[in-house]
C-alpha cells in the first residue's frame, strides 16, 4: 500500500511538471509571434526601358484641360492586412484604396485645368507589368491625357535600426521612443501619349509609437496606416505645386 502511494505521488509530480512545461512552451510560442513588413515601393524612374538619349527626344503631346489617370504602384507581390496588389513582373499595381480617401481624389479633381480624375481598374491592366508603357496603355484605354503614378515606401525602425521590406518584427514591448515608422510617397506626372515626364513630387512623414507597444499586428498596422495616410496627404500638397507649375509651363501645349 505504501509503494502504491509513492507511485501515485511520482505520477502526480511528473504530470504537474508536464503541465508546467506545456505552459512554458505556449508562453514562448506567444513571445515568438512576429509581424512581416510589407514589400517596398518602386523607383518609378527605373521603370522606363529607354536610354537617356531617347528620353531627351520625348515631348509632351497633351493639351489642357486634361483628364488624369491615377495609379499606385508597389513592388511585385506587395500585400498588407488592408490591401494587396495586382500583377507580376517588375512591379505591381494597387487598385483598392486604403490610405487614400474620397476627399483626396476630389481635391485633385478640383484643381484648375483638370476635367476628371480616373482610377485604374485591374480589368484594364495586363497580368505582366514590365515598364511604364504598360501603364500608359491602360491609361489610354480610359481615354485620359495624363498619368499620375505614385508609390509608397514604408520603413520600420526599431532601436534606431531601419528594417527592410519583408522583415520580421517580434511582437512585444519596445522601450519608449525607440520604435517608429516612416513613409515616403513619391510620384511622377506623365504624358500618356509620349511618356514625357512633366515633373515629380515627394513627401515623407514619420509616425512614432509614443507608448511603444507593438504587441500585436494590429498595433503595427495602425502605425503603418497612419504614417502612409499622412505621407499621402503631404504628397498631394506637393502635387498641387507640381500641377500649378505644369499648367503654367505647358497649359497651351497642342495635342
């Protein structure tokens, strides 16, 4: 009888240790949760396959007022919790709006010498995207004169170290003012018919996690979205300046 009690004691002890080990394993697994940063932006000027000599020969062919197609491009395979891209190849196109609001597009449409703003549908895009010519063809199907193409490049910084695209961020508590997100929106205004570049605009914004709690994907996504929305709004400010100078310089250009 005494031996039976001893055996039961050891069995209960071993069982309790297994439970403790299981709890520790679950805790460690929870601590190892990560967030994957989205793919990067696109260097728009690198999308052309023409050499410098050919680019210098290009002249604008559109007149004003003009219809403007708007497209956001990102690296191939881009995706986030709120959006994903279409197309493969050298880059992809975002056809759903998550950082842009209706008022942002209305603001562009109200600019002088713009008759309409057209958003791009994936139905008009080729599956393989290799150069700006592919986007210009899609914009031509919309019967637009100009193409505003832009890209958002977002970087995550932890302890002063920038994390590149598709990096893993461990979820948890980070020392105060040591984690932040920067977002740069850059774009170019292009003649649909000839590929002439009227000019470029760019804006960068920073979103700092003052409470430094990146303990969930939602927390990091909130910081990303806020930085990108603020960056895009600042970009529209810069585009307004670009548009004003474009109209002043080319407003009388013949078709």
